[in-house]
C-alpha cells in the first residue's frame, strides 16, 4: 500500500537536493514547486515573497498555474488566507464558499477547488508563502500540512543563503511594478493594454484575428534577459504576444531566412534558460493552423459568416465546463446521477460536461417542440425519457435559459415523476429576458440579450458545429423574419 509518510520523505529528499543544488535560484524554486505539487497530488504550486510594505504577496516561482491566473492581481495578505501571516499552515476546502479566498472567480475559472498554504519563515518572521492548489476538493491532513511547512522551511533557507536573493528581490520588485501595471486593468483584452501602434502589420492582423476569436492577448508583455556580463543584462528577447488562455508566447516572423535564423537562435537560448516558458515562432500560415488546432473555428482567415463576435472561446467553454463538472462531482459525491438534456442544442455541452463528472451516471434525452403564437407560445414533449427517474438524483442539463418557459415546463414534467432530487445546470443564462423565475443551481456564463449560436446552439438548424459561442448578426435575424 502507498505510504504517504514514505512518499513525503522521498519527496523532501529530492526537494532539499534541488534547493541545495547549483541551479539558478528561480529555476530551482520552479522545480521545488513542481515536486511539491506532485508529492501532494495537487495541480499546482506557487512560491511567493512578501513585498517590502508587507501588504502584498508576489509570485516568484510556480508550477501548474496558467499565466492568466498568475496575473489575476496582487494577493493582499489581509484578504487571502490571512492566518498564514500568523505563522500557521492554513487550508481552504472549497474556494467558492470561503471568504478567505481573495479571487474566488479566478480560482473557479482555473478549476481550483482547494488551497493549502504555509508561511516561509526566516528567524521567526514571515517573509513569504508557499501554496498548493487542488482541482479536486481536498481535506488536507496534518501530514500534508507538516510536509508543506517543511518544504517552506527548505525554501526559506535556500532564499536566505542564496547570493542571488538580493538580485532576485530587486529583479522581482521591478517585474512586479511592470506586472502591476498590467494587472490594474481587471479584464483582458482591454483597450488600455492595447499598443497605440504595432511594429509590423502582421502583428496588427494577428491581434485582430485574436480579437475576433475572443482569445485574450498581451502585446510584448515580458522581456527575457538572455545574456549577462558582470551582472548586467546585455541581450534581451521580447516575444510579440502572450496568449494567457493557452499559456503561450508567440513571436511572429516573415519568411525572410536571415531573420528566422536569428530568432531561432534567441528562442533556443530562451528555452534553455526558461524551460517553463512555452513559446512558438510562427509565420502567417503557421498561426492560422495553430488557431485551427486549438479549436478556433474552421480557419482564422475565413471568419464565420453571420457571426458578429465570439462571446466565449472554445478554451473558455472547456475551462468553465470542467469547473462546473468538478463542483457537481463534489456536491453529489457518493450518489449516482441521471443527466437529462433537451435535444438538440445541449449535445456539445452535455458531451463535454459528462466526461468531466467523476461519478457513476446515466444520460437520457427529451425532445420538445414549440407551437402557439409569438405572444402565447406553448411547449409540448415530442420525445419523453427512455427510463424511469423515480427515486433518482436528476440533474437537468440545459444549453441556454432565456425566458425560462421551456425549463419551467420540463421541470414540472420531471417533478411529476418523483425524482429524489431535481437540479439544473445551464451553460448560458440570458437572465435579462427571464419571464418565469426558475431555479438554476449551476451556471456557466451569464449573457446579455443577444442571439447566440455555436457549440450546439443553432439558427435555423445551422451553426451548431462551431467550437465557440458567438453572437449572431441581428440584421441576419431581421432578414430571416422578413422572409
Ligand atoms: P426559453 O424557454 O428559456 O425562453 O428558451 C429556451 C430555448 O430557446 C433554448 O433551449 C433555445 O433552444 C432557445 N434559445 C433562447 N435563446 C437562444 C439564443 O440566444 N440562441 C439560440 N440558438 N437559441 C436560443
């Protein structure tokens, strides 16, 4: 049987060895973060330093966290797990329900459910923190807390003894000032982060394409020192773009061979010095292929006709769906679930959601049709459930709730079959148009009053196969009405 004490002592041996190695400090701490997360079987880990005013924590090393999450904003020591500052290891089991989580929404988007943190102590004084992030709800044991506190001690010693500590601190403070400037704006992409001009038209074109697909981007967000002389940086590399959703830096290039060779040399050096950084050198056809690979529509160049704007990218939908599935798995732990969907709009969402629910479950579908007039619409069931739901826990899965009339009708129908429980999970909530107040237990995204298509949702039978959700051009709908 797996003995956690034994695996923790093995992990500590490795972590102490790394912290005591000749590796550059930042690289060593990133490896420590990786090994710590692995030992606790968690998704991620961050190591943070307290700023000189002792008000904020800034991340100096991390593993398994997206750049978007790392850039969510400065952590306030009084708002985020404040007891750690009293020198204790502290755990949060459910980030969405705990007031000690400062950025619950960002955590939920990242799929984080539980957090365990421990202080970095130097001579009894807190100088920073180490935190562990779990995608599954986790009740951390005393052994987990002791392990993390020991790692914290090793990190604190490594920091203190490192000659680079001073340099790192100065470097870190400078980069924090830069990062603060970026994170002051809550939502990306935002106009204040937009460059007034690009250095090349291909960059502008690429930015427009990213905007259309709602892929968040930052322009030249970070410079990587590549060579030093006497502690002074003599060569830097600044990639053109960073795509937080994909945790990917992109350097655009033309087909000019001399430029490609030079850039490739810099990229090789960058990858050697910063192995945790994901970067790609792309020309135009490469980036169209890349967008297609990540599921952004047929191909970037031919924007989808009739779709004005992408509201939720494929990655955003996937991330949100995973977070919902984790919450559902946790809330229904120990139970068997029946998922019920209404054909056909829910097919994509149902398919992705159920794959991430870690419970035994069955699936059933209904079909309905609408009749009556525009002012007095009515719903009828054209395909009922295949199996009985009496005494079972039922989760109604919806693509979109608009006026609430359909859901209200279906919930009444299902209630009459005496399930043990009946709850609702909807990907989209068009709350502004609600006529009947139906209870929604799990909501993917709230949307404004726009007609949306894609990811299963149709307009006159089309658009269901788009991998993203987009707003349909209202003129198209108007034209359709006149026909
Ligand atoms: P409700 O009864 O809540 O008004 O409407 C529910 C149904 O209307 C949904 O299941 C969906 O079929 C359709 N619907 C409402 N809003 C939209 C929309 O923005 N796009 C699409 N494609 N269908 C919608």
